[in-house]
């Protein structure tokens, strides 16, 4: 049976059960993971035009459980079957089997997954990507003489994963495309930048209209005359990307169970307790189709078929984000803990940790008070609409959160006044911020994407988003 994988991965897929069987001659449980990523990045700026192919980087990770921990061996020599057998034998020869929790290999399943897209990005040529970047660059540059450093970037990534244990043989083919516009404006005294990203599994992400390019350039120019917001506490409406990052930073990192194991997250003291208003529902779900952070199965072989519910109706839940190792050691200490599809690694020779995928607030149904964006603004009195996330940072122990956004829009008496603030910082104490949430829209938008590190390393694809969320935060 063909799986439309690269030939060397197609051949390797059928060999994984042999490696698992070899390891389980001694180890009570074993699994094998293969990763390969490739792609191309094209960029156009005033200084140059670059096309950087990313060649395939395959590798294999063999893991054996001794009853208490995983022992692993990894290599990029994926085509040498004799070597892989020897590597597996050497790995398990060193372990001493202990009494301890046993991993459940799951139901028997042999399945291949693939991203669904409108236009196959693999069929797009480098000259076609270059033409798209050149067109966007020229449109940005032509908008206004104050656009002094426009830039357009096309990113294409193709990621393959194979997983095998004694009952499961899984493979996936995931593609991601992003087109990014970054105009920088200057009036000789002040400099300001804007950016716009479009992401999708296929080449359709690159279909940005000239009107969108114009709007992106126009905002960069408007920022030159925008004010700085006076420091203080405000009623704010967060756009979906910023709201999703609030979810990611507030109860995302602190609900990765390996952080609780290390005593690095205060959330362990609040499971089952109120941490936000009744409107607050936060989930992490890798199974959302076509998002930048989406996966079909975790690197532990857990299918991404249901979300990890982090906060429900304002109460922190025990159904947190787990990798297999943290789950086995924490399931008896946290009743209600479940094995979720959050065990992920950066690449084959890195460790697996509990990691986020797509993290977001759930929208509020219209029947329960959910509003449209326009209705939420009209209902907000005096407030600030915060848009265009630039960064976020969390403190899982102290429960502080910091966000940075490109702009704020003034709202007076429920109307946008047209006044614009440039570069807005947002801070707050997580329980205070979540408890102040009193308005949520009824539509889900998880269209952003990027990478998230475990501290300063171990990067993985993620997305955030959700509805518009109204709360109170300190701005400056």
C-alpha cells in the first residue's frame, strides 16, 4: 500500500514494527518516531532577493521504557537497517527493567494522514514564489514615499512524521505556507513598522489582494502620527490573536504537566478551583484542521481527536496537557488527568515534552450572550481595542502575564473614534485578568501561527486565537 511518502520514508514505515519488536525482547514497552522536514523560504527586500531551500533532514528516535523512564537513541542513518537493529539492541541492553507504571500502546491502528489544501504547495516553483514576493514588495514600496523598507517573505514547510509501537503504525504529511508583508515607514524623525501574515496548509495562503497590501502599508504610515497610550488600567477588547496568546501564556505553559512535575507552575495548587469568570473556557486542540499548530497525532502516538480542556466555566481542570512520561508519573497524583496529544519534540534528537498546539478561548454561543465584534464594541462604553500581537511572555509561578501589540484603537461611548495608539504593552495578574472577562464574541478565529519555545529552547509549531475577549488590563 502506498502512502505518498518520500521513497525512503515509505520503505522505513514498514520496518518500524521490526525495531519495536526487537526492543521489546527486553523492554516492556518501546516506540519509534521518524521526523523529516524540508521546504523553501523566499524573501524580497530593498537590499536583496533571496531563495533559501531547506533540504530534507530525516532522523529516527528509538525509545524504550524500563518501568520508570524512557531511554532513547537517535540517528540520521535511517536507510541502514542493520545499523538500526544494532542501535536498538545496544539501547535495550543497557536498561534494567523495574516495577512501575506501564504505557498503554493504544488500539490497533495503521493509518496515514495528510493536510488538506486547495493548491498543492509542492507544485509551486521557486520562480513563482519569487514573483509573488516581488509583486507584494513593489506594491508596498509604491504606496507612499515614506515606506522606506518594505519586505515580503514566502515560507513553505513540509513535515513528515512516522510513529510505531506494538499496536500502532501512523504517518503524517503536514504542509504549511505563510506569506508575510512587513512595511517599515519613516518620516525622517520617527520610524514605524506594520506586518500582515496569511497562513494556510496550501499555496492559497499566498493569494493576498492588492487591497490588503495597500491597507498594510497604509497602517505603517499612520503609525508615524499615532500617539503613545497613557499608562493606566483600561477596559480592553483583545483581538483573537492577542486573546489566544493570553490563553497561551496564562494557562498554557502552566498547564503543561511536566512544568507541574518540576514545581515550576502555580496551577498545581488551583486544580478544581476558580481562576476566571464564568465566561472563561480555554482549550488546547491539535486536531483543528488546517491550522499552523495542528497535528494528527502526538510524538507519543496519541491521536489528536479531542481537546485538552484547561479551564471550564472559570475553573481550572485536571485534564491538562501531557506527554506520555509526565502522564505516567502524574496520573495517580492528579485524579482526572488524561493522556493528551501534547507530547512533542523539536526534532528527532530532542526530548519529548508536553507542548501546546492550538490554544484558545472558546467563543460564547449567541444564545448565552455571545456577541459580534461590532456588538461588543458598542456595548463597551469607553475602552481600547487592542490588535496585532507582536509578543507575549508568562510567569507560571508568579502568574504574571505580559503582552505586546502593535496598535490600540480608542473607543468612546461604544464607538471607535479613529484615534490610534502605536506599540501598546499589556500586563496583569492572571486571575485578575481572567476574572474581569465580561464579554466574548461568538466566532472562532485561530488563524495566527508561529513557534513556541520551552523557555529559551525546544521550539514547536503553535497557533493561538479564538474570539474577541473583553477584560481589564494595565496598558503602557
